[in-house]
C-alpha cells in the first residue's frame, strides 16, 4: 500500500518532470530559432592591405632609379623578369599570386635578406623600402598618404591580389 502510493506519486512526479522538460525544450527551441539579430554584426577589418594606399607617389619615384641601379639587370627594365638569369617578373599574375595573402613584411624580408641576389648586403635596407614602393606602384596598387616604412608596421599590411569587397571604392 505504502509502496503502491509512493509508486503513484513517483509516476506523477516523473510525468510532471517530463512535461516540464518538454515545455522547457520548446521554449529553448523558440529562443534558438528567433533572434539571429543577436549575432555580432560583420566584423570590422583592422588590417590594411596594399590596396589602402600604403606608400606615396614620391617614394615610388625615389625607388625607380634605385631599382634600375640594383635590380633591373636581372629583373628587367619593366620588371618583366629575365629567363636567361632565371629571374622572375616582379609584376603580373605570377608575382602577385606568389605573394597573395602574405604580409608585406614577408616580401620585404625576401628583398632585404636575399636581393640583389649577387650582393644582398650592398644595398641599404632603406633603399629597398623605396624600391618596394616602386614595385607596388608598378603593380598598380594605389599610392596614398603615409610612406612605406621598415619595421613591424609591415606585418599589418597584407599583399592581396584583389581589393577587399568591403573597401567600397568600386572602381
Ligand atoms: C643577380 C640577379 C638578381 C638581381 C640583381 C636581383 N635579383 Fe631578385 N631574384 C633573382 C632571382 C634569380 C630570383 C629567383 C630566385 C629567388 O627567389 O631567390 C629573384 C627573386 C626575387 C623576388 C621574389 C619574386 C617572387 O615572385 O617570388 C623578389 C621580390 C626580388 N627578386 C626582388 C629583387 C629586388 C627588389 C632587387 C633589387 C634590390 C633584386 N631582386 C635584384 C635575381 C636577382
């Protein structure tokens, strides 16, 4: 008798509990289904890319004669490369896809540490920065206000084949 009654009570409680869970789950279902609006809005892009005007026109002009002095003998007068010395082009689709997605720091390190290939230490790093500005200009990345500078800032500039869609300058 006692057992039986207890059993009944237990049953009742179990059912009530199950019902509570079902109601609870249904409620949560509504909560999950409803507000996509609570997701964070499209995140703001912090990093800059070569499309954001990361060198000045002046700087690219200074870089041009430096390029001719130290680089064109292998990479060509128009940065087109030279098969006879196995020197790749420094403009165009191959060059751009080689560096697409890398930071400018990587490209600058390549130049700073290994170029000119026959005498890398004989061209000052500051000249190489100006040359990099010239190379960017020859790849039709836009000039801007700040000069390109050596240092950690280069790690925050991405080399991108295409401008980010959010950039809004639809040219
Ligand atoms: C003596 C010939 C020679 C000279 C001078 C020279 N390079 Fe190079 N460069 C090469 C060769 C060969 C390669 C390909 C092998 C390699 O990546 O090391 C190359 C590769 C490069 C690359 C990598 C290209 C890519 O798509 O991966 C860059 C950037 C570059 N050179 C920039 C320069 C700059 C800037 C100068 C002038 C400061 C310069 N080079 C001078 C021979 C030269």
